[in-house]
């Protein structure tokens, strides 16, 4: 017999039939743990039997007293559907009050809209912005063009100076060639 199949509480309270008590008693002789558990149960039973008996209270206050019941407004406040319905009701009342406070027949004179004037204003605004953008782009382009022109002028001056230097050296080279050929002929003549 295993320890889990032994009902020590029923054995202690003598709720088992004599046929069932014999195997439990035999198991208790062999199992030290079950004997210790039966001893603990005996101590607990003795402690409970030593207490004097008291009469159970006739009523329990927190269950039957109205003191602990929530007030009507607390039950409404904590109820989600009721609060949703109340919110919808307040909104409907606000809409009705607004409808009667401002009759539908009266329209403010400033509420009329002249579409042609609006289109003209839009067109003037678009044209003004477009002109400003074009003027800015033209000014930027002219500034860049002036800078490029200065660079080109500077490059042309450098090119002219380089050509003049080349011409000078060509002349010098020519003179040196002439001078060297004349000195070579004089040597041959001697």
C-alpha cells in the first residue's frame, strides 16, 4: 500500500470500516512518515477539542447591514453603460439647446462667400509669389553669370600674357639661332 492511498484523517476520526482499518494499521506499522503525520493530526485534534464551544453569531453585520451598501449615486457612477447613456443624454440636450438658441433662419451677412473675389485673391497671391520666385532666380543667374564672366576675362588675360611670353621667347630663340649660325660660319671661314 502506498502513502498516497492511505486516508489518515478518516482513520483518526474512525470513519473507516473495520475491513479498511486493518490495511491502514498495517501500513502505519511499516511507514515512519505516516506515523508522524498521524501524530500531528492527533495533536491538532486534541488542541481543537480543548477549546470551549461557543455559539455561532446570529447574523454577520457586514453582509446584512445597509451601512455597507453603496449609495444610489455610487452604483450609477461605477456602472459603465449607465454613464455612457447619461453622456449621450447630456450631448443630446446640448445639441437641442444650441439649436433653439441660434435659429436656423438667421444667417450672418458676413457668411456669404463671393467665389469670384476669392479666386481673384488666390490668382493675385499666386502671381505675386511666382514673380518673386522668378525675380530671385534671375538675380541668382545674373550673379553667377557675372562671376563666370570675371573668371573668363581673367583667363583671357592670362592667355594673352602667355601668348606674348611665347612670342618673346620665340624671337629670342630665333636670334640665338641666327647668332649661332653666324658664329658657326665665321669659324668655318677661318
